C-alpha cells in the first residue's frame, strides 16, 4: 500500500513553541504571584494540551491537579496571555519547510493533528506561513478526546479520504505514537521535540528520523508516490 497522506504533530514537531508557551505560563504565574518556571521545566509539561499544561505549571508536577477555583482563574489568565504571545517566539526546526515542500510536491495530502486548542492552532499556522500546506487541521478540542486517544487521528484520515494504512504520522512524543498506532497509522518520531521528559529513543514507534526533510526523502524513496486526484 502506498502512502497517500502525512499527519503531523505541531508543537515540538513543526515548531519550537515552548518559548511562547513558557512566556504565557510565566505571565500567568506572575499575575497569580506564584514563582516562575524555567523553559526546560515547561517543555516537560507540554504534550497533553493546554489544561494539563496549566495544572502541571500550577502544581509543579506532571500528574498534579490544581484546586478547581485556582485552575479556573489561571486558565482564563493563561488563555488571555497566550492569545497575545502565540507565534511571537515560535521557530521552525531545521528541515521543516523543506520537508513540507517535498511532501507537497510529491502530491501527498497533509494534515495537522495537535493537542493545542483549535483557537490557537489556526492562527499559529497562519502566522508562521504554513497553513496553506494542510487540507485538514485538528486541534486538541476539536473532538471529545485528544491524543493519545486514536480518535483525532481516525478523524483526520476520514476527513482526508484515506484509510489509516495509507497514512503516516510524524510526531515528537509517546502521545503521538500511541494515538497513531491505536488508529492503525504507523508513527515516526523526531528527536528534538517535547516528550514529557522521556527519552525519545526508548519510545515505542515505527521509525526514527532526524528531520522532516529526511522523513520526506525516506517516504519518497520507499513508496511509489500516488498523486492524489
Ligand atoms: O498542546 C500540547 O500540549 C502539545 O501539542 P502537540 O500535540 O502539537 O504536541
Ligand atoms: Mg508534540
């Protein structure tokens, strides 16, 4: 079966977004008169969506849950700050633009499947100038469950009009690999993103690549590319 579609994670895969996410977290913590966090710590809190990022930042723990009243207040503050900051400091990883262009030139259908809330995903893709590559964009709150649940991956395939076995997921975390594989989509992982503090080498997946360009070269070399109608 030839690959007809590539599904991409966003944070830690296409864009280094931790500088924005951490700036919004620290602006929130300052407003709440709580101690700030360094970027490396915030990076380990990214992966299971905005609500988890806020709970983790408030409690200083990956599994922490803040008190409901504090969370509600912090959530509104963080969203207001991130709305302003989103995209200001985010940077492409090496090979991303070249890789997207190569996949597009090969006629593959491209989608983003992120845990970032929808209201921030579209604007970030637009601000960074890559929105045009994706015919489907799914955020962490587009459906009732997000990665590592397979639902958003299955919905992306459905919306692209491909079966899971005709798709490949490219991501940076266990959340991506679990979601993709449970949906029947193979997953390749990149080494540079955010994996909630876990080593990427020992994360179960179907392949490791160093850059998106390398992934594109590998897909194009291995597969008879089928140009989409
Ligand atoms: O919003 C997050 O926590 C992570 O987003 P991602 O799924 O694009 O890595
Ligand atoms: Mg990610």
